[in-house]
C-alpha cells in the first residue's frame, strides 16, 4: 500500500532494491541527492507514478523504454547528474502526461532520432551535458508546448536555421550553446514579431555571424549570451533599449564601435561582459546597478575617467585589463566600497598606487595592477584583517621594501612582486601567512642569505607553498638544508594532490563570478603564462643568484615537484642522488654552476623529464643512457670537459664505460647466453699473449739477453731494497754489512766459476742463511735482513736436484 517515498539527501549507498518493482500503489518517488549506484530498477508495476526524481546519484546503465512505457501518468521524470549511458529512447517523448523530462549531465550518446508521436504537453526538455551527436531532429521544434529547451554541451552538428523556433510559440528559455552547430538567421523586420517572447537566449559558440534582429522586439528578455561567435559588427543601438536585461554577454567576438552613452539606459543590467573584442572609446557612463563589469582585452586608449568610482557603487568585479589605458589610477576607485576584484593589469598606467587602495584591501579580495608603469613605494598601511587573496604587482617600477604590514593579509594566496626594483632582504616576516601558495620575487634587488629566518616553535615557512620564484636577484650563501622540508604541499604524493585538484581563483559570495589567477613561470627554458594555475602544479626557480655550497639532499623529498631551476649560481658538490626520487619532475636546470662528479644513474628513472640542462659545469664520466636520456641533445651537456658518451662527440674509454645496468644490450645478446663470442675480451687476451711472448722468448733462448736482463734487475734492486731496510747481495756488487772480507771472497769465487755455469749450474753468490736470507725470483740473488745475525755457509749451487743446505745461526 506504500504510495509515497521521499529519501532525498540521506547519504544512501549501494543499489536501489529491485523489489521496489512490487510497489504497485506508488505515485511519488524522490531518491535524489544520494550515492546510489547500479541500474534503475523497473517501476512498470507502479502505474500510478506521477513524480520520479532520482537525480544527483551515481546510477549507471541504460534506459530501457519497456520499463517506462506503461507509466502513462508520469508528469515529471528527473534523472539528471548520474552516469547513465546508451541512447535516449525517442518513445519517452510520447508518454502522454509527461511535462518535464530532465536527463542532463549523464553519458547518453548516439543520435537523437525523430519522433512522430511526441507529447503535446511536454514543456521542459533538458538534454544538456551529454554526448549526443548528429543533427538536432526537427521534431523537437514541433513540441508545441515547450517552454524550456536546453541541448547545450553536446556534439550536435550541422546547420540550423534559427527561424525554426518560431513554431515554439510558448518558448521562454532556449540554450543551444557549446555544440558544433552553425546557426544561421535569415529573418526580416516583418517576421521578427512572430518569434516567441523569450526570457533567456544562449547561443554560445554557435558560429553566429550577426545579431538576430528579432531580439529588438524581445521586451521580456533578461539573459542574452551570444559570446564566442563570429559577429563582426557594431553593437546595435536596440540592445541598449532592452530595459529588462539583467545579463548581457557579448565577449569573444569581433565587435567594433565606440562605447559610450547608451550604457546608461540599461538600468536593470547586473552583468556586462564585453571582453575580447575591438571596442574603444571612454568609460564615462556605466550601467548604474551593475555588479560585474568586464571590458578587458579591447582597444580602449583613453585615460580611466577620474570620476569612475561614482559609477561603481554596486560593482563587485571590475576589469579593464589588457587595453591601452594611460594616466594615473583614479582616486575615486576607492569610493567603490563594494569592490572585491579590481583588475587594471596590462595597460600603461603610471604614477603611484593610491594609498587608499591599500587601505581598501580590508574588503578587496584581488588587486591586480601587473604590467603597467607604476612607480614609487608600496604604502605600508595594509589594514588589520586585510582580506586580500591575490596581490599582483609584477612588471612595474616599484621601489622600496616589502611592506611589513602585509602580514595582516592572512588570507593571501598569491603574492607576485616580480620584475620591479625592490631592494630588501628575504621577506621572512611573511612566514605567518600560512595560506600562501605563490611567492614570486623574480628580477628585483633582493640580497643576503635566504636562510636568515628564525623559525618559532609554531610557525613554518608556508606549508602549502607550491610556486617559488626567487630568480635574478642577489641572494647569497648556501641553500638551507631545511629550506624545502617545510613546503608540505610539494611533499604530497601525486594521488593525494589530485584528490584536491582545483584552480587558484577568487570566487565572490555576491554573485556567480570569479577571478582567474595568472602568473608567468619559466619551465623547460621558456617563459610560460599560466592562465589557470592548477593546485597540483609545483615549481622552484632560484636561478641567477650568487648561491654557493652543495645542493641539499632534502630536495629529493619534494615528490610532487614539476619544475626545478638552480642554474647560474656558484653551487658546488655533486648532483644529489635524491633527485632520482622526484618522479613527477618535468624540467631540471642545473646549468652554469661548479657542480662536480658524475651524473647519477638514478636520474634515468625520471620518466616525465622533458627538459634537462646540465651544461657549463665540471661533470665527469659517462652520460647515463636509456629512457628519457635518449631524447636530450648535446646542448644539455656542453662545456663539461670530462663528460663523455652520447650525445656528445667525446667517446668514453673502457674505464669510463657506464655500468652494465646503464648500458643497453644489443639485440640478440643475453647475459645468460652460452653461444657467441665476446671479441673485446678475445682480442685483449691475444694482445697480452703476443706481448709476453716477445719479451720472454729472447730471455729464454738468448744468453746475453738474459745477462743484460739480470744486470738491469740487479741495479733496480740495489736501489729499492735499502729504502725498505733490507740488505741485498748480488753477483757483481755484493753488499755485506758485517764482513767485507768474506763478501769479497765470495764475489771472487763467483766470478772464477763463471765458466762452469752451463755444466754444473749457476752459483748463488753472497751470504746466505736460512733464518736471515731469501732468494730473489731468479733464485740467484740473495736478499738479506741486515738486523739478523747469521754465520758463514758455503756457496750453494742450483741444479735440477733438491737443495741440501747446511746452515747454523
């Protein structure tokens, strides 16, 4: 008997029970905003169902029309925000009572077929954000009762005549944006009155080439979005007469005209987006109640009106960036007390930053004046409870120091003061700003060590910092060993970082708008402007300073690091082995330092490494081979005199050859192969054999050669053994410390017996005793310990028989 089920917003998990098919009396079902998974069970037995809402879950599978065809009383079918797939059964449109069909934000694909028996009462059809393709069926424009039609964010293609909507006399909301459509309009003044009176019209990215003139009769129009099209004309005057217009977006077109005057007529306009066109003129008169005004990326060449602040009483977002505005920043902007985002970047504004703008940062979230010609000091008057999230002053002519009162901006995430003339020490006073993510001090006059920050027990140096650029300053000293270990955002594993994937941006609580942070980083040798800064992107650039000492091993702990640039310093020591742990590293630049040693084999494992520069150092040994190292040119290694191997032209010698793990094996060989020859070892052995034969053979068969050899060895030993504390007696120059007479006699005996060598063997000459003497390798010379006492013994003759030595000591 159960007739009504409402389980919305209950955090349910798992699949929807198939036994719900037994609820024959059910007429209301709401299971939205849970975490249900699996397919939608059949509800065909519940013929009284009028409301079905299973939106905002994780349901999968296809919609089988056989489960729905008997639900003739269904009025509202809402399956939005799931993962349903397959095609959309065209028969759904023929359910006789169906008024609202909402299938947006799923994975439906394929063609949307024509329907010959569509319901005449269907007033809401939302198929947006799917993967539908092909042309929009003309039967959609025959649904006479339609009030809301959204087919946006699909893959519909082909040409569509906008005149087709004339048939939908009740239509009030139309959205065909973000497809591959080419929308054309062939209307005339006489036919414009036959179009339905609409409240919302969105034709974004529809290749529209002109303003549809039927819009001038749309007195009820509140939202008009024709952005990202091909419109190449001036803004028609009738647009300024649409008195009910709240939202107007004509951005990213080719609009040309002088913009002034008529904007005052839009007394209800809240959002005006005209960015990325070719507009010029003045901004003297603005819509009186607008909360969002964006005139960026146009051709405005005038000064910003001095009284402009009086027109921004309700404005939260104001941007005139990327124009040619000149002159001073008007003081009247400080009267716009509702401002949360002020973007004056990329112009030619000069003068100083008005102190009242600094004081205004109590409510201001974004102050972006980068790339102008502003000069002077930054006022040290940031208020207590400063609300700034982004302060971008890059590319001006600012002087002085980093204001100490900036510590009051505890919500600051982006601080970019690069490319100015600031002369200060490392800004340790900002360490209390725990939310800081981007710190750019590039190309200033900062000096001194970067390790002069005395940490307290509770404070760390920016635990979520992800982008650091200290390049082109005058920092000195060593890179602190613990400098990197406090940046915990760079220590996170990739999986953890991706779980918090987002962009750095400022969102307002007062409306649906946001400011997208932009900065410039040097990556892979190129200056790249990051239009959208991912929270997982990490970069460290400390290049072009005067830093000394080794690269800290602790840098290997930054497992999420993408870019590392330490070039153009005076760093010494070896490349840390820990760099091999930076598994996400894409760009590594250590060039122009005094780094020594070999290139660690561990760097071969950096499979994401796309740019490497180790040039102008003192590296030695072979260049590792394999993986990414095969893609780098010789410019990555030049001016390292003792570096060798591919891609350099200097070949490595045998003792410089890389270890077997780093040397790729040739095809067809294996370490376990028993068949085949290693010609390198064969030829090496053959060379040694030939050399030995050349030396040994003459000594074996040539008597005079043997004597010449013995004389040479004798002279060498007479020099060496006294240095070792030994006494040496030879045949021709016997040295005996204790008894010169006996030595002379022995020598004489040796000489007299010289003629008997061949017959009876060669005599050992000199004093010899078992405990004090030994024979040299030729077994003819006596090596005698001078501190050993022994008695005389008769000469000993060498023969093929065993020696019998009678000796006393």
